[in-house]
C-alpha cells in the first residue's frame, strides 16, 4: 500500500473521530440549521386572513417535517393550527371570552413535557357571575387537533377593557411565567396582594409575584444567560424594555422613563417621547427582538451595546407577537384588524423573517 493511500486513510479516520466527538451544542439539532438558513428568503408569509392573532407557540418538531407546526390564538377566542405550513380551516378550540377593547384570548404556551403530557396553556378574559371583568390562565389537553379538559391554573386576575397583559411562557427553570396589566387601576401595580400589574410565576401549583410595578407588560423572553427581559407599554410614551430581577419593583405608577427613586428599577431602554407600544419579545443571536404595535416595526435591542434598530417600519402595519421558531427564524404576527390599524384584504398575517437577512 502506498504512503499516499495510508495518509488519506489516517486523515479520514481522524476526521470521523473529531466529528463524532463534537459537542452536542455545536451539532445540527434538526434539518433547519445552517447552512440552509442562507437559502431562506428574507421574508415569507406563512398565513393570511387571521383576526388579531395575539400569540404563537410551536409544537414539538419532528425532523421528518418540512415545516414546524404551530398554534396561534385569535383575540376573539379561537385557537388555530398551522400544520405543514398551512392554516387549517377548523379551529382547534373556541374559547368563551369577554372580548372588548384589548380583552379576549391572549397568550399561549406549550408545556416543556408536551411529548409526554400533551398540555397547552391559555390566558383569556372572562366575566364572573357579577359581570366583573377578570383574566385567567387555564391548562388544556391537546389531542386530535382539539383542546379539552380545561383546568384553571391562575384565576381572578383583574381585567378591564385595556391593560390586560396576557403573555405566558415557560422559563428555562421549567416554570410558567405570566404577565398581567394594571387593568386601568395603577395603584394595583404597587399592591403585592393584587395579581394585577405583575409578572407572576407558577411553581408547583403556587402563584408567586415574581416582580411588580408594571403597567401593561406584553412581552417576556430569556437571554443566553437565563436573564428575564420584559417589554412594557408606557403611558402614551416612555415604553420600556426591562431586565427583570425577582422581587424587584419596576416603578409604575410612581416613576417612568429616566425618573428614579429609591428601591425602584429603571428600564434598560425606553422610547422617550415616542411610542413603540411593544408587544411580544424573543431573544436570538445576542439581541431582543420585539414587535411594535403603534410603532409599526420589528425592533432589535442589543443589551451589550445598548443599540436599538428597527425594521419594516410601516411595511406590515402593527406587529404584535415575535417568536423564535425551531428553525431559528423569527415569526411575527400583524395586528391590523384590532380596530387601531389599517387592514388590507389579506390581514392579519403570520410572517417568517430570516434574521440573517435583516
């Protein structure tokens, strides 16, 4: 056997050993990973004809699929399924909600152990027997493209025609986090005995006040270090992006913007005299991406550089939710049929954005 052939065989064996022992975090986790990302368009429309899609959540991904399946809530009370890249005609569920102004069906979350328990969580507005407006978080069983067996997890969150919060997500600790608005009563935000104006955490069935002093938080996400970030609507201006620390007070209604006082946290960035009306938030590639409703843009905030960028200004109208898919693409929803936007004939939409091409 020649020396050349022996050398080639040695190189081949070494290459195989190195590839086999590559750390799991460096290997492709599914068939969406790079370099295929560079071939994905900058923007593509996933679904049209939705009515105020409030939140998106992805079902566990099967590598044999061409597209990840997702559930989307419409504020009027329906849960829709996008399967194999197509919006299914029949709703997965029709939830009886109190829909007026900003109230209705809001957040959705998929249980981290979904493959074993098939559990889905929803946040929605309802009326009690005295016609009082309230919000709750409920757990449902998902099967055969249907939700059933409702179990209430968090109940009697103060609600109103405006400022209902509504984002729910599981954190890296495996617990469910819930954002609630002040329900038009700012004093509730400083009251630790009230569930309004808070970020809540559900731990083994117990509801904790994780942070307080919030006006109307509609976005939460975690960075690569496990830090919790939140987007919050200000009072006509000074919208905020906050780094959330457990037990801290974020100031509403005592302080806003650059105002400071003892034992109250200041935002990492705020909109000043402008209005973003920030909604859903997602962390990807060292940045926080969040939707702007009145701001009508996709915003990118880098906490390390404190730099803020905006994309698609006015192009898609009001942007509500922003989610990172299992393909590392950004998925956004428009909210042009909520009575505050200018809707086109095919609104509202779900749009996939390739972050590598922003």
